[in-house]
C-alpha cells in the first residue's frame, strides 16, 4: 500500500506553507518526516489524509487519486494528528467503540478489535477510565489506538510519542517498528533519536520544501562538512598540542586531559595512523573509536540556513 505525493503546494493567505513537495512511501517502510517548526510537516500530512485540499498537485494512495476517492482512502489510513482530538467526557472503551462504529465495525468483531488495540497500546490499566482523567501520555495512547482500530494499511502519525515517559516511549516505539514491517508508516517527530531508532528512511522538509530524502544511514554519512571524528582515550594525561604533529588532524577537542575528539577531513579510516603515532610517542591508548555524525547534527546542518 503506497503513498505518492506529487508536487503539492499549499498557501495560507500570503504564507506559502508547502511548495511543490513530492515523495513516495512504500509498504514495509517506516519513513521519518522531520523539519523545524513551521516547515510544513503537519500541512503535508493533512493533505495526504484528505483533511486539507492542496492548492496544486495531487496525492495518490494505492493508485487512487485522493481527492476523488476520499471515502475509500479514509478506510485505508489511520491518522494521529499533532493535536490529538479526543472526547474527554467519554470512557476509553466507549470512545474506541464509537470510532469503530464510524468504520462500520460492530458487534463481536468490534469487541475483539477494541481489546486488541487496547493491549497493543498498553491501555489495559486505564481502559475503564474517562479520557479526561488520563495523563497526557495515556491520552496519546488513546489517539494511537483510534488510529489503529480499523486495522489500516497506512499509518500517518504526527508526533505519536508526545508526552510519553521513557518507558512508554520505548513500548510505543517498538509497536510502531513492528507495525512498519507490514504496513506503510509516515512518522513525524521532533525526537530525532526516535527517527534513528525506527525509521528506514528520512525525509527533511524546510520552509515548505523537501531538502533531503535518504536512507537513514546514508543521510548520517552526509553533511555540509565532510569530516570524521575519532574519539581517543589515553591512559595518562598529555598536552593536546601533541596531536598537531599529525598533519591530517584539522581540529582537536579535549575532553579533560586524557580524552580527545580528533577531527579530520580525510575520508579513509585513520585510526591505524593514530594508533601508530601514539605508540611512537610512548602513549598508551585505552580506546579508539570512530564517532559517527548523529542525525541531529546532520539535521541542523541541512536546515540552519
């Protein structure tokens, strides 16, 4: 079940929110859709789900044009919006039963499916409570449960782990990763470690335009500055200036007097050179490792302009 976004544009008055955005997501992919605040993420997601029409361009869901087949497409998509809209006066099970009814799921089938998504999202301890009495984290779980209730082929999740504590976050992260093996998942979040952990691919939007669309591993190997950083830990303290003897080291960042981050623009693996240099200087290395660039660092490089 695929999503195909073709050159969509959306303006709010004179503000261009989304500008000729195009990308696709295939079955079995968990794609992270990230960008700064106001970059156009939520607008794009609303257009994909059919809750907001584009000014120009089109969206195709499983080869169906979204604008012409809204009713069919809404059955294919489970959507958790950024501001999770819930009926706070309803009980958890009552609300999920109501949502199931909207999808024409009733009777024993609805009963079984409600219990299933309650267990999947970890809502069992709170299932008999009113939504208004729940913590923000549990309300977010209710929102995720309603997105899953009709067993959709596609999940559009806008900040799905907002308000979760660290334990809850891991549980929901594992749930999304498991779902992504069989379904199409487009996930927006500000928690970039979450994207690194569960997303196969990363799309970055900035000022309404797509500025990166890469496999997560490939993206983290890129950046504005092609550099490597080597972390070195020595047995004893030394003067950081000693690393200046290595002409391929461009920058040294001391971490105390025994650990150093050595930055180079060499693209080859220089750890053997550093090791041999340390031996020649009578230094004992306790650890020597390549420090990979984080998604956060790449994100900041790509979007800061």
